[in-house]
C-alpha cells in the first residue's frame, strides 16, 4: 500500500487517483492524435490503479507475489504480443517515435501504467506539494501542443480542489507534527503555479507559423496513424455495374452490358488468373449482396493473423499443394479501393502509402482509392476446378474438414421462394447426380451448365417479378458471366454446398509478360468450398469449349433441362431485395475500427483472451472474498468493542483448527487454554470468560491482546495452512449482529 487510510478514504483516494491519471492522459493522447483510444486508456488506468489500492490480506511477501502475477496478466491482456514486437523493433534500431505510433496499443498501456503510479503518489501526497506538480505537468503538456477541446481538461480542473477535500481527513487523523503546518504555504504555492501557467499561456504565440516541410511531415504522420489504427472512412468497393455490366435500372442482375474498352490493370502472370474484387454471400432473387464486410481488420496485424489465414485458406490443402505462382499488378486508372488478388494468396507486397485491410468476406482493400501508378505483387496458389484439381482432390483421404463444418451459414442460404422441393432444387439435384462427394457434385453442376446453356451478351431483359436464376435456367437458357456465376452458386447451395458469388477480373492466358485488362475483362464467377481444399473457383461461363463464347452458337444437349414456365408463387413474384431478418447487409464497411469487434478475432486468440479475462476476474473475486471474510474487514462494521473481540476470538479459533488444535464442542474456553498449556492464552481465556458473564467488564485492553494473539498465530502458519485458511474463507458466511 502506498498510504494507510480507512476504507471510505481509500475509496476516495482510488477515485482521485483515477481522475488525476485521466486528467494527464487525455491531453497526451491529444498530442499524439490518439483520442479515439481514450476509453481504452481510462479502462486500463482504472485496472492498474485498483491493483495499486487493493489490500491483499496475506503476508507481505505472498501478497506482493500475487499482486505481481495479476499485474503481469493485466499487462499481457492489454499489450500481448505487440509489446514484444515493439521492444524487438526498438532493439533493432527502429525509431522510437515511429514504433510508439505503430504499436499505439502498447504505448497507451505503458502510459496508463506509469500514470496510474504517478497519480496515486500525487493523490496520497500533501496537496501543497502535489498541486504544483499537477499544474506543471498539465501546463507542460499544453505547451507541447495539446491545445485540444477544453472539455478534455475538465478532469484536471476537478482534480485540483478534490486534492484538498479528499486528503483533508487523513491529514487531520495523522499525529500532530512538532512544528505546525504553514497555513499560507499552500496558497503561496498555488498562486505561483497559477501565475506560471498564465504567463506560459500568454507568452505562447497565438498563430504560430509552421514550416511547410514540417507541416508535410506532420500530415504524413497523421495519415499514417489514420491508415494503421483509425481507418473508419467509407470506402469505394468494386462493382461490375460500374464497369458497364448488368445495367438494370433497379440495380438487379442482368441486362445488355456495354463495358468500355478502357485499360484498367496491367498484369504479369502465367496461365489463367482470377483476380477477385468483391465477394457476395446474400442472394435475394434479383441481386447479390455482401453482408459480411461491415468490419475491417489490418492485414499485417498479428492480432488478426489467425483470422486472415482461416478466411484465405493459408493452411489448405494440408498436403500435395500446387506450386506457388506470382502475379504483379500495375494500376492504369483511378478506381475503387479494392485490391484485385487471387483467393489463395500467400504473401503480398504493396507500393508506397498502400495499407492493406481485409474483411470477413475475405476481400482485400486499402485505405484510399487506387490511383494510376499504384502497383503490388502477390504470391499465390491457383485452385481452379478442372482436371488438375480433380487429380489433386483424388489424392486426399475423405476426412472431416473443420473449416468446412464451421462455415458461415450465409453461404448456404437461399431466398424463401426457392423451396427445397421446387423446380430449381430438383434441377440442382439432377445436375449434381447421385454422388455424395462435394467436389463431384460441384463439378457435375458446372459441366451441366456448360453443356446446356449458351454464353451471350445479347440477352433478353430479365423480368423483375421472377427469380433471376430461375428465369435463366428455365426460360432464356443463355446469358453472360453474371448469369452463369449466379446459377452455379444457387444450384450448389440447393444441394447443400457452401457457395458465394465473386466479381473481379480474369486473365485468360498469361505468358508472364504485360497483359492489359480493360473493363471488357471484368468477370463474375462462383467459389465453392471443397473439404480439405478450401474455396475453389468454379466458372461455367468460360471453362467449356470454344463454342461457349460463340454468341451465335446454340446450347442444349441430351441433358437439356425442362422448360416449365416458372410462374412464381406470391413470394416469388416480388422477391425481397432485403436480407432476411437478423442480417444487416452493408455494401460499404461501417465506420467501426478493427479493435471493436470481438467476433472477428482469431478463434485461438479470442478464446485465449477470454480465458485470461475470466481467470483475472476469478482471481479478483477470490481476493475480494478472502478480504471480506478477514477479521480486519469485519471489525470495520462492528459497532462495539465486545463485537470486535468476538470476531477476533472466532478468527483465532479458526486458525487453531487449521493447526490441528481445535476447541472441542463440550470444552470451556478456560479448559481449552489449560489443555494447550499456553499461559498467554490462559490469561486471555479468563478475561474473555469474565467478559462473557459480565457486561461491565473492560474490553479495550483485552481486545488489543486478542488481536495480538491472532496476528502472531496467523504469521506462524505454513503455506499449506494458509491454503486451508483461504479455502475456508471462500465459503465463509458473515455472522449477523453487532452486539
């Protein structure tokens, strides 16, 4: 303990310490443009200050060990691996200022820890000395550039008078000093501190001139902080519609496309490459929407490393993987913030001022729109449905895939008008065949679409009162990539395969040299999750024979699907463009920083942090229960010395029971003392017996003697006996009454 005080005053001092630490922290966060972390900092201040003030009812050595363990747990929870990374960066000669910004969560944690100690010392000290230190600290911070909104200085203003109000009872209860305190000294010190603060403020320039070079550097640092820690701006996402595809007035799928022949990307790659842009999970019957992109996660953040690897199948396949390939992308025109990359990326190198993020849909994007001249390079593995993947899949044992079993249910969902026994479901089952193997089902559906449907951009305008996919499958039987990709995903879901709809660009046949992609190369396809392989590209619009591209070729074949006129039911006539109840579609990420969500944390880290939080809470509750059951706390509520004597005598008997020397049920107090042959105990037993039978017997001296006996016995316990004592106190119930 940093000071000794009664319980009420201790609580007051705890509150004052938190207030002082907050008063100093807020302006410092203002200097570093870290005010969004103010709530996080105040929470840490409260925890650290509480650990300083809590009284652990144990021998000093054991109490300090427990306090240290709790501190270590708290620091780990607040700092975690980032603290180690920060120290490694500093030891590697990285600039301390940049490390402090990059690992702002560690910086805030250390700041909260140090200021909780500093504030506790100020709160416990004589206000005549603490006040000038407080004012000097705040003034220095102000002159350092923390000229933020004055409301952030309210805690500082409140803490000044509270220093005198809260500390006063302790000063009055302290022994009188030989030399009386000076009544004018605090006033003089306060006046001097105020004069210094006023003169400092007056002497500061009202409109300071800023050197352009330093202003530019300050703007770069501010942008750096925003990109890495507070990226909450609304971003522009890629869409085929913006490239001239699916120009329906109501925003629905289909329509005659008119993509311009405008260069968008320059790509260096080998073979066929699918560059994903937008991934959508919710099908309404007329449109595809993304309901999983409302949270953002730093791509390079170690905290979300497990989530990133899970979403992008870093660990799949677990054996016999395809060789890694490289694709380099040069941006040729200004466009959305989307990074066009293959699904199975292994690493990515970005150009300057490009800070990558990802979301739960596994989309990649940066904190600004792409500009002409931006470039990036991706190392990836290429998993596209076909003969090579079929051969690889056949080498795997058909074992359960944990990722497959834990996929988001949204990848299975269909609108209510596409019922299990409907014509779409029946057609899906017919295309999939009798097999139960997921890959065989998916490849059968893909082959059936290629065989029975024709690729063309000269499409009939789809009706707005029928399901888009059903109209394609049973009425027109022709369309372009959007039609085929939507049908592939819907049919796959109809046979219980997790599927999603993807929009981006496709490089048909790269040779390693520069290939220019225009808006005409924008494309849509489906991804289906195959157990032990992961998300896999299924593209029935392009993987067939050359005739699949022939706008004049006719589709059809032996397996041509039935052609009923799909008169929609009442539900189907107006398929709701809104997601089902409970989901919240968000084409644009909501302005929530990546630190708020806990659902998106990696399973391992999320579970570990929760476990540690519960452990910390359990330890605090155990310490609190032990403290509340200790005689030193119980006597605070006792109104008479007789009641206090009873509490300590019972506590002493509890200790003796633990020491295997209990008082027998039929034994008197004096007989018990005589049996133990303890002269000190015999004297106390006689006095207690007299006090029991005489209401007028003096208690004061006897109480102090009993307390001394209890404390000496308590100190003489061994470790095992301490454990037994604390176990008993955990199930202790308070004794009622104050006699």
